[in-house]
C-alpha cells in the first residue's frame, strides 16, 4: 500500500476559500499575522532570523523549544462557543470554536561556562516574559474588538467573533530558553 505524496499547504494557492480546512487554516494564520503586527505596533520585539525577518509560523503541533520563535498550533476544534461546557448535543452547522496555542520562545540567561547570570539579567528576562504575557492578553482584547467592529481590514477578513484567552503559562527556563504559552479560543462565524 502506498501513501499519496504530501501536499504543501500554501493557503493562497492550495486551500480553496470556503472549504472548512481553508477557513480554519486561514483563520489561524490571520491570528498569527495579527499578533505579529500587534507586537510591532506596541513596540515589543519578536524573534528574528539572520535577515531580520520575524520567525512566525503555523505549526503542525510539534513546536520545538530550542530556538527563539513565535508559532501557533491547533490542538482542538469544538462545537459551541469558547468555554461552553454543554452536555447537550449541538446541531451541525452551528457555532464552533477553534482552540489554538500560541508559543513565544525566547532566550533567557542561565548558568553557563562563564558562571551564573547577574540578578539584573534574570530580572530583565522576567520583565520581558511578563511583558509577553501582557501583550498576548491585550492583543486578544484588540483582536476581539476589531472582529466585532465589522471593520473588514482589521483582521484580513478573519471569520470569527471573538478571541478568548483561556490561560497564559510559562515553560522553562531550560537550556537558555523560556516559553510563553497562551491557549486562545476563537469563536467561529
């Protein structure tokens, strides 16, 4: 038995608009792109590559915490609105929500061959982590406000009503890397 060749997903050319997969992928991509713009607008730097381009991508769910990056993944698609815990059946075609996880991985000071980092360096890293948390939270509020305003330019036509932050957690530091992980739920239209 042979498997078909893998398909490289380029939302602009491969994924037809209106198809469920295309809507989900494009929505998640729009949220990631909107966060990149929001971080820039409020003056919070994101990780960049050698060419100065922000390292941001939609992940297949296996984000490696070994280099600075911004990634988003989709671990769940659920019927109902974000946060609904209804045990009642929900009719097909009604509202559903996409659970996403946003990962912002940064380098942090740790003990190395030069010794322990200074208290100032550790505090600076802690301030950056808390600023990331605050920026992700405020970004979700901004995304929700723009999606509800009806402004078609605000989120590149993303088909959702609101963004709900379910939790923001820290992972690390470990091996000179610390991660801010945010679980966001998107109520789809």
